[in-house]
């Protein structure tokens, strides 16, 4: 009885043999590998490939053989197909090689439970799974973040390698499915090759593509009388195939194309030139365990080089469990299939939307944050557009600036970044080019800007991401990862656009953890050595090697002396021997008895005078001092401090009274500063970030960048520098700033270093003078001079008016100069130092106290400026030019000045006006310290300078503000960028500083200089003139 009921039930469920339903359900795995033949015509009988000689001639020969056997014109019949178990579907999900585990893990997630089964990664970039319904394919295409295609298997057959390859491919494809039902009249066809590999007779994918297309088109034409039209855009029936090891697999593409096209970047929309493929980004994020970490409350993900924001947008989709397919625009390919199940598709969409709503609510409730930064504003605009189109614009915070200078709003707990690799990757966008570009060939050196970008990334990770987990995508073997200064703890290989890339994991340790680990390692090493006092030995191991190098350098330096000493000793011993034996006495007796007496005395005297002159020439001559090159720092745009921000930020910190805020606004309005000056970003935070760590970070960003730039421009290795001099008045930590520079650039242990502090805005010229003196003592060496002022810890938070003025004037800046006394550098050096004149009025109490760092009545520390400052500066300038004038002025000006001085002494100072020499006759360019608008105006008036001489200083004050000791170098950079310097031109650098000091340095140009410095790119002089006119 039970058997009869089961048989009846099966009879009811089994469709009629000739029905469309039966054929549509059986094509999923038709064929048992037997050879087949069928009628062909048109293009089906044309074409030959590299791997198989198929064509009309071979087919006609086969037909003739069949006729000889008595088969007539009818082709031999095919055996009936063997249908698979009813309702069984097989799918293939493709991805970037290396992401198979990610795709398989996604297909095992709860949303795929009950849909996908038997998930298996069968080959690189391929994951197969089975399903009992078409809903599994819909869900996979809609919800997979890391797959590039989802393919539904139509037919699989092993080809007969004994027959022509083209024929067997054609016959297998034609009999694979009921093509007239799958492709009705008026529908279009597309054929896509996935992979052709390891076949006996076929290696040409174009041959397979052509034969599959012809087979399908011929089947449709024979049934309907019309061939399918070529697609104009996306085809109605997208087919795909792969031919591996003589096994042909035919699929229909469920999504109708690559799934990396999420929808938030429409086809043809502009993208960043090194944008990462969206599917690759989703897979890399899951390799970094972001899908699990994003569920933690308060998690912060940062991308310091976000480009067009692909990683951030994909991270937001994963964090909110948003299916990428929900963003897709237009219909899916499977919606046009003849067996499409709309109810199942609607259920998949409803479930995905419910998960997205719940995930977004959870993300907002847990307080997670997504932060991005990039130096290119155009890329950030693309990132904002993509985030808005994806519906996650409110979840991502973007900022502009260099990666090394970026201060995220929150400490990142995880960092994902795709830094630049060099050149762009090859490969088509459809199949997933990724990464920031890679250059082909390990023998090529990475560009300097790429190396600098990686160095900035390393600085950002160490400074701003303590305890974070960083994942970095590297597509080059040229040693770029060494710039990070860290060792990867995990490596995953991924193929992106035909290039092997590495997804590297770094564990960024905090300073305390790092010291603890180093101490533990040192202790373990000491215990392993088993010595009584191993620690000192370990400590002096490296200095011992440095001492050896230092001794070798000293030996080479004194080789001439060492060679001449034996010669001099031999001559002295010979003379002593001659004197002891009486030879010298007999020689003199003979000379006195002849006419040689006078001649001998004359010769000895002449030789002595010549030897003394030669000795004096070599001992007393001064070595030349060349300025090989210099660099001034331009902060990132994120550091800009417009005037309207000043009042807002001073009011927001709640440290200033309304009167103080109004006073600062009045000073700032007439200060001569523009809206593009810079301050550390920590001052804009609430509360302001003014810790020692923040101050060190400011110095590192400003000075390390400037030093790196000048060494690169000069082509000098850091280990070739013999002396380092750093001047910074108000920030002097331990270890010193000079030691920080030496440590960062890994300079030699025999480098002499000086750190100048508390010397005010004229310390830059003081440092140059110290470098000049060191170059007189150290032959054939380089001296690196770094001038800056630190703002972070020297912002005044009180209400004393005389101490509020620096808040309105002082801004961020820094410069690095490389000086040399090598005569071989004369041809390439920009300038030669001719004079340095330093004037100090510290003996005068009023001058000494006119600029003082002190605490106000409430204990707030700041710099107080007295009202007598301008008068004292005038006295210092007068004393300085009195000494400088005779050195640089022409004789006519010196005579006029001397005559005026005598007349004033004889007739009285009240009757004779003082004569101010015309310094325009001595210099072609003047670099005035940008202490303020009043300082520049006063010097212009006292020295009778024209506007052409003071415009560079006004421009520097307008664009960068009072940048302390480095301001004179910004002025010189403006002159080189906007005016140019001719060979032989004389440049006067004039600086004022606390104490009170007025210092001058005079340079002569060694060559013609016309260089556009990055600090002055895009400067609008006309806008400056208009703004300054409004301030008057």
C-alpha cells in the first residue's frame, strides 16, 4: 500500500517529458561525457583556434563518413541526458585569489543558513556551493561582500580530446540547455570567459567563446528563425564558462556582471586613479576580522590614506550588516530569467533590509566611529559622494591633510590602509584591480613621494595609534614596508588586478608596552649569557663599533700629517747628527772663507720667509661656508587657522574673558595676517591638546619633514652630516630636539649636536653663526641647522593684554638648512655666507625685559611684550648696521656716513641730522623677520627701503604669520619662487629676538636661482594686496 502511494506521488510530481518545466529543471547537469553531434549552420561551422583544428571542412568529412556507414544525412543520435536529483542547483562564486576563505565564511553565515550547503573552496578564486532553491543564488548575489560573480551551473561535460576541439565545444554547448526557452525572440546574449587552463587541445579562450556563442545562436535560430541580437549594454542572458582539464562548465551569471559594482559608484563615474576594487576591499576587511571587531562598543576604524573612500564605505556596510546588493541600481540579470521566482527574491530583499536596519541601529547605539583622511581634496570629494550614495555619509568623518600630520578625533582601535605603491596596476576594472598602484619589476626604485608617504604612515601609526591593530596593503617588494619601522606579525597574500599583493598585520604597541618588552628581552638575553654583569656589556656593544668608525674617520682626516711627521723627524735627526759631528761648523767655516756667506744667509732667510708665509696661509685661512640647500615646511590644510576660527576657539575653551577675546580680535584685524596661517590642530580641540606628547608631535611633523626634504634635495645621506644645530626658544625637552633629529634619521654616533633655547626669533642667525664657526674647525663636513618654534605648549590661556599679543601673531613654521665647507660643493650650492654680525643689548635692563616669558597673576604662563619694544628694536638695529655698514657698503656711502658722524660730533647732534646709508646699494634682496606689521613698516621707513624690498616679508607675514626664527627663510623662499635670484646677488637676512638681539647674515648667490618652493605654490599676491588695504 505504501509503495503504491509513493509511486502515485512521484508520478504527480514528475512533469511531462516534453514540457518546458522538465527541460528547464534538467539542464542543470545534463550530459554524461559522451560524444555528440548535431545540425549546425551559419557561424557554427566557422573558426579555428590555436589549440584545435575545427571548422567546416572537418565537420563535412565527419558527415561523409556517417553517410558511408549508412546513416544518411541525419547526424548520429545523442544518448538521452541523465537528469540530476530534482531541485538540485550548483553555484560557483568567484573572487580575488586569496579571498576564498572569506567567501566561504560568508556563505556559512546565518543569512545563508538553509539556503547554501556543501560550501567548498575548490581552487584559487573559486568557491562552489549547492542549494535546493534559486533563492540561494539570489541571496548570494545580493549579500556577498567579497565575491565578484555568482554563477549558476547549467551544464558540465568532459570533452573528447580525440576529436577536433571546436566541434566538441560546439556540440556540448548546443546540447547543454533548451536555449529557445532560455533565450526567447528579441532577447540578447553575452558570453564571458572565466578561465581556460590545463587542457589537452585548447588554450585559446577566444575560440571557446566564439564556439559557445555560435552554438547557442544556432540553436535559437533553428527554433525561431532569427539569431539573437548582440547586446547593447548588459545582455538579457549572460553566460559564462570555464574549461579546466578538458572539462567544460557552462553557467549563467546570476548578477549579470561583476558584483564589485555596488551602485554607489555608477558606471563611468569618476574614481580615484588608484581606487581599490570594492569586492576586494570587502574581502580584505573581513580578513582583518572587521566583521567581528565592529560589534564591539566604541570601536574606531581609521584610514589615514583613504583616497576615494572604498575601504571606509565597505567597512560601514559591514558594520551595519548592509547587503551590497541593496544599493544596486537597475534590475538584476536573474529577474529576466524564464524561471525567475519573484516571491523568493522579495523574501531575500526583505530579510536583507531588516538586517541592515538592525545593524545600523546597533552601530549607532554602540558608538562606533569611522575616520578617514587624505591629502588630495579631490579624492575626499569622491569619498563623500560615494558615502552619501551608499547611505553611510553620516557614519564617516573625513579630513584633509598629510597622513603624518593627521590627528584623528579619537584614538583608532583598528587601522586599514592602502598606501600608494608607485605606478598603477594593470588589469581590467571589471575583474578587480586594487591597491594604490604597484610598479612592475623589483629592480625599480620607488618614487621619493611614495617613500615619504610610507614614512608618514609609520609616523602616524606610532604617534596616534598606540595599542591599535593596523592592516596595510602592500603591492611592492621594493622595501617600502621598512619605512614603517615595524615588523608585520601576519601576512596574507591576495591577487589584485594580476599583481600579487600582501595584506600585512601590524600590532602597534604603546610606549610603555614597548619599553617593557625591550626590558624583558634585555633581561632574557642577560640570563642566557650567564655573565656576572651582562647588561653593561650589551650596552657598550654598539658604541664600541661606533668608536671604531670614529677612529677610522680621524685617521683618514689626518693622513697628510701622519705622512709628514716621519719626514720632519728624519730631517731633524739628520741636522742633529751633522751638528754633533761638526759638519755644520765646517760648512759655515767654508762659507765664511768664500763668497757664499751672503748668498747662504739670503737663501736661508728667503726660504724661512716663504715657509712662514705658506704656513700662515694654510693655518690662518678661513674655510668657505656654503648653503647647499634649504627647505621650509608647509603644514597641511587641516592645520589652517582662519581669523574667524580664532574668536570661536578662544571662546570655546572658556579661558578668556569677553574683553580678552575682543582685544585679540582687534589686534588680529590689523596684524597683517591672512586667513591661511597655521596652528597645531590640538589647539582647536576641546579641551586643547597641549601635552608634552603633543608638543613633541608638532616638532616631529614640522622639522622631520623639513629635514627629510632638504637632505633629499641635496642628495646627502643623514650619516654624512657632521654637526646638528637646532634652535627652538620655548620648547626644550629631554632628550633634546637635536637628539630627536639624530635618532629619527639614524645619524652617526660621532655627530656633534647643539640645542639652542631661549634666544628668541633671531636664534636662526645665531645658529648659522655657530654653524659657521663649526665649519672652520671641522674640514670637509656638513652642518644641519633646524630653526623652528613650538606653539603647542606656549599658547597663553590668560587675560593679561601684554601677553595676549603673541596669540594673535605666532604661527607654526620651520626650516632646515644644510651648510658645507667642501669646495666641491661650490658649483651646486645656492649661496655663500660672507658676513654675520650679531648685536646684543642685554646690558640694558629695559632691553633685557622687553620680551620675557613669565606667569601672570593667575599662574598662566606666556610671553610678555613691553611697550618699549619698537624703540629698543630701533636701537638694536642702529647698533647692528653701524657694524655691518663698513663691511658691505660701497666706499662712497662709508665716506658720507663718516663725514656725517664727524659733523654731528663737531656741531652737535641737534644741528645735524643723522645720515642713514643707502643699503639698497649693498643688497639686492632683504629678508626681514616677520615680527609684525609694525616691525616691517618701521624698518622700511628707517632704511628708506622700497616696496620691492619689503614685499617678500609682508607676503610671509600675510601667508604664514610670525614664524619666529624660520621666517627669514620663508622670505627667501618667496624671493626665489616669485622674483628669482641672479648669480652674484647679495641677500641680507635681518632678525630680532629677546635679550634683546639684532642679528644680520649676508649671503652671496653662487648661481642663478629660480625655484618654486612648495610653501608658495598657489599664492595670490593680488589678493594679499587687497586684504592688506582693507586692514588699514
